[in-house]
């Protein structure tokens, strides 16, 4: 099974990338590729720019990565209650090439933040919106208070109860 995982942030210290990486490591016998949104940085989408340059090559490359997956593990950063600008821009470029960006791939949808709500707002938005773009969301998980519940040295959830919850979700949903 091929897993494509990514955090929906362009931060070099993305806590969502850490969570997506950890969650994808919990799948047995999987070939995991963790993407960095910085590798898909494009100018701010506009129809005027699209008319001038056409479909951006990095958007095409991202769609090829999605196509190669059997499963997607996506952890979205929350900026002011919504997607990060980096994720939204990639999403916008890709959706102009292919409406079903996520190509009917099964998805584990995650979110985390330093706050106690753990990205709950962006998780709710994505859970409602992404299926219209080809995401087959099989399960969701929110990790609250990232800094208190995730060990960056070990790169894993340090709160035993929350770790068990994520592992149970994966076991029962995939």
C-alpha cells in the first residue's frame, strides 16, 4: 500500500506535518511518502495569472503524487479558523486542472494546533468540503494542545489516551 502524507502548512517546523508523518507510520506494510508543501510553492492563484502561464507544473506534479497513492494521510493547519494560505493556494491551482483533486482516494483527515481545540474548525470545514473534491474521508482525528501531547524527539503522540484513540481509529477504519 502506498501512502501519500502531508501537513497542510508551509512551515518548516509544521506540527501538522509531524502529525501526518506519525499517523502514516502506524499503517503496517505501507510505503510512505511524506510531501512538503514548500516543494509545491506557486504564485498566488488568479484567473489572470492562469490565463498568462496556463496550468502550473507544480500543481500537475502534486496531482501525480495523489494519483500514485492508495491512501492519503492529510493533517491540516488552521490559520484563523480556516486552511493555511499555502494549502488553499495549492488546492486552487490543482482544482483548475482536476475538480476531483483527491481522486477518490481513501483519506485519514487530521488536524492539530497548539490550542485545546486542535484545529477543530479547519477539520470541520475540510470534512464537509473535501468530499466534493474527490476525498473519500474514512476517519478524522484532532490532536489538541500539540505541544503538550506530542513528543518531537520521539516524533509520536505522548498522551497515551490520545495515541490509543488514533491507533483505534486507524485499526477500525482502514
